[in-house]
């Protein structure tokens, strides 16, 4: 199963991705975490891993992929650009993967330098990666970049389920409605996780479609401190039920 995690910037989607991946692995499953956020460098810290190399480097790097994209655009071909052949988790080069026994992490590509250009090559590669990856019992958790640009890139085409992380803010609620609309159009099951809930944010539950809420995550001081220090996030018991629902639904 391939689960895409998305949401507003700062909503906690990377933290939720790390916690969900850990919980699925705790249930005895093999999990591949795919970091498709070209701007955020913190996910590997939240998982307690070393920073992985960019998967894009195995294809010649950003420059080579950008040139391939431009050549395809100028050719006026009607068929989609093919970057990858079908592959499995075991086909991914070991030097590009970090992690431990049940849980692995791979990063599609990051912005490393001033003026290096847009993130379009990463978006095209992320879509191809999810579409061409053939799972064999593994579960895939995908942390996306903030907002909805990845929908425009078509990244969600290769996933099975979409999870929207909503924090107590108008922007987050508004974005969740747009994501729900796009998810329905492409026929993908979509769920909400209400994040950082406390006594002051109970009203959030009344602002979204309750039928789509798969769970609520409380504001947790230990998680907050871990994220602040760049440390592995500790488990939160509410994630156990969320993981079970996602795997069963």
C-alpha cells in the first residue's frame, strides 16, 4: 500500500509521516518512507536516521534530468516522459537507502544551492517513482512538499490512499477542502488527521467533514522538543489506531 501524506506547510505532515511509518513497522511490516519534499531536510532526523543521498543522483543528477525534461518538451511528443522502468524496493541501490531492519528512507531530491533552478525535475521523478514502484508486501509512506503543487505534478497518481494533516488554522482547513475535491476527482480514498489538538482547538473538528477524520493527534510536548532539537520523535499512542484504520480501510 502507498500512502501519501500532505498538508499545509507547518501542519506537521513530516512528523505524522515519521510517526505513521514507525507504527506500521511496529506491527511487523516492512516500510519504505519516500521523502518527496525538495525543500525540507528534517524528515530523516525525525526518523532517527542519517541523511540519505538524493535518489536523483542515480540518474545523473538534477542537471541531467532537467535536460531530459527540456528535450522531451521541445520534441512535442504526445506520450508521457518515461524516466524509470518498473522496479521493486529491493532494486533500489543500497547506497541511496538509509534506515534499519523494518523501516527504510529514501529522498527523491533536494534543493542544495542558490540558483540551481526549479523543483520540476524532482516532481517528475517523484511521480515516476511512485507509479513504477511495485510493492511486494511492503507499505510505502510518502511525505510530500507543502501545499498542493504535487497534485498539479500528478504525484498522487501512483498512490493508494491520501492523508491530509490539518492543524488548527484557517489556511489548513481551507486547503483540506481543496485536497478533498482533487482526491475525489482522481478516485483516491482520502482521510483527515487533526493535528496538535488541545483544549483551545476543539472547534477544528466542527470545521471539517467528520466522516473523513481518521484520527486526532494531541499537541505533545515531547514531540515538540524532539522536532525543535532535530531528534527522533517519540511515539504517540493515538497513532496506533490511526495506522490500524489506514491499513484496514
